[in-house]
C-alpha cells in the first residue's frame, strides 16, 4: 500500500505532496523538498519525527 505526506500537515502553507511505498522514500523526498523549497538545511530529529508522524496510508 502506498503512503502519502502533505507538506501542509507538517505545518507549512504549502501544497506539496510526497508519495512512496515506504516511510524512508517519503522522508527522502520530504528532505529534498524542505531544502529546496523551504530553505531548511538542518533536519533535526524533531523535524524528522514530525514528518514521520504526518505520513499516512493513501
């Protein structure tokens, strides 16, 4: 089953969506998006945990 992450669910006013089959795929996409679109260079454990908590089954 595929998984989805809405950037908006992590607290940004952003319509980006990450999709993948595993949490790791989505985390990789989200990290790239966060760096390119939101200027977040340091992905702290707090941010990663927040993203993990927002990933859900599609």
